[in-house]
């Protein structure tokens, strides 16, 4: 059958979200055949759903060299998985499947930086200006593309780690899940690595203070949860870099003793786990907080990447929007609360219960496709004068 037919067929299915608990159960009773049967359908479904959205991108982005390349990776990978559509789970096929999954994952390693390049190419072709509707559909798309990618890599990682030989390499780990992830360990690890960069760049860095609180009577410290430590590390590392930059730049490169420390609170309630990083880095205006999660804002003028010394500690790259996707992937979130003139609190929320931590997946349907037809809503609040079609006001004379 043709590629288009297969895309229509598989994009007609909704992806099946798994909870962390299901990933755990699946991994503990690891059955390679079951996993194979699940993935050879679920991977084409997730790939086809996002490929349908790639096709809806504005032409000026879709037809850049970079985005065409990303698109071709998806076509290849879709075809690679479809080879197994009717292949019996023989020993030979199971082995080839694991090898092909590795290949597919590596093919997509550079999706994020290549899409960023595509956005830059599009901006250049448009003379540096992109209209608001285009910008908002690109934001909508990239959130969905990267979330889809996070989820597909999670599925591939679980299968290849569990069945690619040496399944017990990670000690207590179940694939990339840690059933007893010590949050303070990951916090310290991310802090140390961010501090290393900060010291290198600024010759100074703020200290770290950790507090742990649990509202649950039976809980003892340290606070633990079932989670993907690499996802948590990614979020914390990104937030620490931002906080450190703010603190050091706000306090004018004072020496170590006078920099206000980063205060981290790790809290566990019935429903939520929160990790709050508080910095006294001078804060940011409230009007800027939403901007920090925008891909187009992030791809604005970049310093030359060839000169290592011009790379800032935290350049507002794609780090923050992607960190928030990692949190949202299992129904958590990242929230920034800033007091301009003082400092910023960054809060990572995670679900405390592994059966409530479900994958959040983009689904391709009529509603999602509407977002790609550039429409600017008529404003119905007074601040949107730009868009509002002016009505006569009954002036009081
Ligand atoms: C700031 C700006 C920011 C972004 C993300 C996390 C922390 C902080 N602190 O001043």
C-alpha cells in the first residue's frame, strides 16, 4: 500500500497513553513478545498522528531544507516500523526489531536543533518578520511535535533497555524508570553540573540550600517517587542555569560569600510533588514570563555559536519550553512566579501517584487541524485594540 494510505490508516487511531504505573507493571513482568506486539502498532499510530500535523505547517516553514529533512526522517521511521506489521515474533524478528528501534531513535537525535534551524531559515526568508498567527501555529505545532517525540523515545527506550541485553544494568531501575527516585539526589546532581558551568563562565556561583517536607505521616526522608530521573534532571538543570545566571548578573559578580543562595523546597502531598527553586536574581517583569516558553522568542538573535566564550550560561534556548513539556508529559507542570526587583520561584509539579501520571499525548483530528488555519480572533477585552474591529462608542459629551 502507498505511504499516504498507510498514514491515513494509522492516523485514524488515537494513541494509547500509558501511566507510569503501567510502564512499571509492563517492565516488571517483562514479556518481549507482548511489548513487540504493542509497539508495532503503537509506534506507527504515534508517528502517523504527528506526521499528519507536519503536513499542515505553513508552507514557508514546511519547505525549508531543515524541516523537509526532519519530515523525511519521520517517513523513513514510519516505513521501518511497518516492516514488522505482519512479521511473527520469532527470535530473529525480535532481535531485528530492537536493532531497528535503536536506529530510529538515533535518526531523530537532532530533531530539536534542526527544527530551530528551520525556524531561523523561515525568518530569514521572510525578511526577519513573522506574523502573529504564523507564530502561534508554530508554537502550537512545536509543543505537539516535541511532546510526541518525548513519548516515542520513552516507548523505544523502555523496549530497548528491557530487551536489548543486560536488563539489570540500572540496579533497581525498570528501563529508564527509577521506582525509588530520590528527588534530592537529582536536585544536587543538576545543581552541581549547572554550578560547574556557572563557575566556568562567571568565576562564581550561588550556594544551594535544600529543605524537604512531607505531609504524609508514614513518609520518611528523603522524599522518593517513581519517575524518569533523566527527565527530572533535564528540568532541574535548565531551571538552575537560569536561576544562577539571574543571581550572578543581578549581584554584579560579587564574591561567593555575598551571593544569595538558591533555596530548593522538595514537598510531597497527597496529590502533588513540588520542587520549588527560589532565586534572588532580581526577577523578571510579569509581561516576560510567558515569553520565556515561546520557541520563536527563543530563536531570536543568537550569539555566534562558533565562539565558546560568547555562549551564555542560559540563553533562553529551547530549554524552558521543553522542560515544561517533560513535566506535562506525565501530567505535571512547570510554573514561573516572579517578583520583579527581587527574585523568581520556579516550581516543578509532578503527580504523586503513579497511576495518575498518565502520558499526555497530542491527537490528530479536526480540532487540532483548525489551529493551523491562521485565524486571528476578534478581541473581546479592551487590551486587544490591535485586533478589535472598532464599534462606535457612545461618547458622553
Ligand atoms: C530568573 C529568570 C528565570 C527563568 C527560569 C527560572 C528561573 C529564573 N530566574 O530571573
